[in-house]
C-alpha cells in the first residue's frame, strides 16, 4: 500500500468533514468538533479551513482553538472582519 496516497486521502476526508460540519448549526457543535478533531488528528495532523470564500487556512487538529476554526465555531466576529477586508494576517 502506498503510504502517500493513504495520507492524502485522510487529508481530503478531514477537509471535507470540516466543510460539511461548518455549514451546519446545532447545539453541541463545539463538543462534536473536539471529539471529531481528536480522532481525525490520529490520521492527519492538519486540515484546511475556509473562513471566507477564496481564503484557505491550514489548521492543526491537535490544537483546541484551531479545531474550532476548522468547523467554523471560533469567533464569528473575527470572520466578519475577514469578510469586509479590514484585517491583514501575517505568518
């Protein structure tokens, strides 16, 4: 079995899972995000999140706050700033 293809499949799965959960709103979404993120991080340490259309942020699934960003649970006010373009992020 090719390990590279297995890891790329895991990354694609993690990215899609985050996008699907990110579109939903329900009670307990933060707790579900923590549980799912911990399990997914066993297979892939990072995933992509898309806080606004056209922007891609790579987050670590081992970090609690970054897991919340992965599914859109963290600080919607900051995402609103990104949408209107008043924020600049430097790495």
